[in-house]
């Protein structure tokens, strides 16, 4: 699966997490996934919660629109960002070759 896939207006995003980092940030790509440093440890779901909080803040989305589709217990995760309709600029700078809109221009 590529780093970014559109399903309707939902964006599926492949992520690779590096827990216990000094701060939470997107650092680029790692083996076909968006590499994200997470300051929380991978204990008691803390890193997953911080990942969702981070994307909610960066993309100005409600947390309920961000779900972990797969990989909840590993470093590789697939996130669903629901109802976007367009690739946010925060992600465009790290994924310049990614499709910016859903196929056929469906935005709502």
C-alpha cells in the first residue's frame, strides 16, 4: 500500500512511529510510511493516544475523525483521517508526490 490512499473523502495514511522521542513531530518518510516521532512511550496505549492528539491538533480535526485502522500494537500503523476531501498542507510538505484530492475530485 502506498503512503497515502483515498477512500471517498477519507485519507488512509501509512505511518511509522518512533516512540520515546524528545518531542512529537513528523520527520519525513521511512520505508514507504510517514515517519513520526512520538514523545510518549509505547505503554498502555499512550503512544497511540498521543498520535491521535497530534494529528487532531495539526490538522484541526476532531479526534473522532482519526482512527487507527491497523497496527495498534506495532510501530507501523494505518490511520484513517475521515472527511478530509483534500490533503492538508501539513502533510503535503512531507508527501509532495501524494494525490492532493480524492480520485474524480470528490470532495463532499
